[in-house]
């Protein structure tokens, strides 16, 4: 895989010449660069972080930026396509080691980086340095990124600057590798600074993730390894989407890029297909997880950095796995894993989420967070100043204005088609309000009905359509007109109580058992948009109304459909008499 990076992305040597510092080229639109900086990626995780950090270097200050892949990681899959899609200058590792640079920046560290002819600045690619990875560090005590094996070569420290997110990590480095401690600098966390600066975009992110019309957003976070959430509880995403009412909750999954790199994109999506068919959204590994942190109401996670960032952002955070077996026991991440609230994957998911929200105290984990993330609001300024210090001898000066964090990009989740079958429960009151809870049905997972089944015409399960009490056609622009379709479906499905055919976004045709037909339309208050009308939700509400022996209102008086905190008023109109 890495050879494809070299063959497809490397540039001929003429693209980079030191002579450009002293003689302007007639081919340049802008002045020739004063300094050349290399971003070094080793995994997809570190690549996304180093690209983010490299944006702190401004081309208008006379800086040319290049990238390369330090080969050898077990999690390098996906790096070539990620970097090529960015449209940046990518050099093969062989070419990168043959050319001098004024600075190399990496968000991972490996002894082979000593081959670069450049001062090396390393930064973490997560929330600090926490994980014990003996394959990298060679011992059971040092967290990855702070070990002697990674930082030293033949008695010398390889990096010239080691960025940490908190001074406490410098104390830890002093214990593990005292020779490297003088090169360490607390720079905060530029990634988290961008998260905090994106909070004003919460509504936009939530809209992209379906957290609208009263839905609240639950985000599942899993790091990699057997100790992760997915490693310990692979069925938890499916349990979440089938346990939580679909009209009250949206569920998205954020998986560590190493999961994708190790198991491939196709493998990940295939594993998650049943949950995705029930409504799970999957955030791609390159970007989108930060927007999901901003957008979320609850986070169900583990010891990974994304769960830590979520707690730091004051989100209601529950851990389904702690990962204490692979964490530095002295790290803030281990303290977080020990102290964060738990979620029992086999318990009542909905009750646990609601209870956690009631008990949520942002101050509870603040001491742990503050031990990991310091001076977040100045991280960009401090990080950039240290990088520019390497370039000062070439006439590059630190810009007078502090870097302004841009909002993180909107999420672009992977989705499947609409849900086609639900298990419906609910109740109806005398005033015409129908409380509805729909839970998606998943073949092989659903064992016992909680209420009645409501399905769409797209459902192809061999039994559910015949057991359903509600059938809905969700496509308005259908070949067969709504009246004809309803008449035919009523003959073919004698078990049905309610048939619904969508007419447009706000209107549906409804037929009740016995043949009575009504046209339903959502109502709106003055100054508000007219809500859309979900045919399956409408049919479910009408069926609940029909089966409530205490009802005192006729449908033509209208119904209020309620799902959680959201409600919509629906008016029903009988056919006009034929004159």
C-alpha cells in the first residue's frame, strides 16, 4: 500500500529546490518560499492531526508545505487516498529523507524519523499520551509517544521539540525519559480548541445528523483494540438503535481510524450493516467526529480520546468499556476511565441514558479533564510560535495576530435507506393526543413484539408485512395513484387496520379497516413552517387511536401526534360528497 503513495503521489525532484530561496522563478505567481516544512504522517489518525496543525503555518509568510508517509505502521491503510484527496504536495519517504527541510512536524513519533534532514517537532495525535503499546515502546510502563525507544537513538534525543497538552505530561516524561524532558513544551490541544470554537455551529451539525424535530443525539465512540467498546461489546450499536425510540433519538457511531485501517472500509460497514439498516449513522474516519462531539447530547464511549474530548465538552458521557488494561495507570485517561459513569450494555439503555442526563454534573470530571488539557484557548498561538521559532533564521516571523480557529467541517455520515419496519407502542388520551414510540425491527435480532408492527411497502421480510397492522407507501410520486394502491392493498392484506399513502410532504391518504377514507394534513402555528408528515408515524397514531376503547373524539376532530418532546397537529378531511 505504501508503495502506491510513492508511485502515485511523489513529485519529481525539480519541484523542490533550495535555490528558490535566493532566486525568484518566473513561473511563480507568489514570491518564492523562504522556508520549507514537512508534515510527517504515519497512520490515518496522525495524518488528520498533522494536516490540522500544519494549517497554523501560513503560506503568505513565505512557507512551503510538503507531506510524506513514514512507512511501517500496521494502521497505514487509507493514508494514500486521504493525502491525495487533499491535493497537497506529497513526497515519497525516500525522497523526503534525501532533501533538507527547515522543520518536520509529526503527530506520532518513530525512531526512523531520525533519517529526516530537519529538526523534528512531535505532537500527540489524541488527548495527550496515555496508551501502553509495547510493540512501539518496548516496555509495559511508558505510554506511546513518551518512551525511550521512540524518542532516543544511540543516546541522542530524536525530536527537537515535544509538544504536550499539559505540564503534567512533562513530569511523566521526566520519569520515563529524562533526556527528552528539556525538549518538551506544553502547547495545549489545537484540536480541542477547534472543537470549543465550533459550538456556535451546533444546530447546523445536529441537522446533518438528524437531531431535529425533537430528536436527541447519541454518539457511540469506540477506539481500537480488544479492550475497546466494539472489542468488548460488538452488538452495542445495534442495541442502541433498536432500544431507543426512533422518533426521539438519532444515533451515530465514531470509530477510531485504526479500526478502519485494520478492517477496511467495506469490512467496517458490513459489520455495522444491521445497525445501519435500523438507522445508525457512521461517521467517516477522516473527519466529522469533532462535529459529532459538538452536536451530541449523550456519548457512549470508552477510553479513547474522542470520549475524553466529549466529557471535556460537558457532554453526558457514559463508558461501556474502560480499557484500563492498556492505559498508563498514572495518566488522566486512566483516571477518566475509573471515574466516568458506566453504561451496562445488557441493561435498559433508555432508562440509563435518561438517568445519566438527570445526574449529569459537568464539574464532576473537570479535575481529570484539567489534568489533560491545559490552556486550550491559547493552544494555536503557542503551537504556531514554537514552529515559527524553527523558521526564524530564514526570515519568517510569527504573525502579529493570534490564529483564529475555523469551525470544524460539517459531518457527512454514511447512511442506509429509510427504516421499513417498526415495533410500535403508545397510548391515546381523551383529548386526542397520541403518544407514539417506534423501535426499528431488525431481522435476526427482534424476538418478541412490544406492541404492533407498522411496515412500509419496501419491507421484504417474509412475515412482518403479514403480521403488521399498519402498511404505508412512503413514495408520493408513485406509478399507481394513491386511491388505486389503497384499494388493491386492502384486498391483499386483510390483517391491516390502517393503510396510508403519501400524497406529498405534508399530506397523506388514510384508509381504516372497514373502508373509511380520510385525507390527513399537518397543521401549523402562525409564523412556523408546516411540518412534514411521516406516513408510518401517522398510520401508527391512527392505529393506536382505533384500538383505544376510551376514545371520545372522532378523527375529523383531529389528532395531536407526540413523540417525546415533539408534537404535530394533524387534521383529517373526509371525501367531498359527489353531487
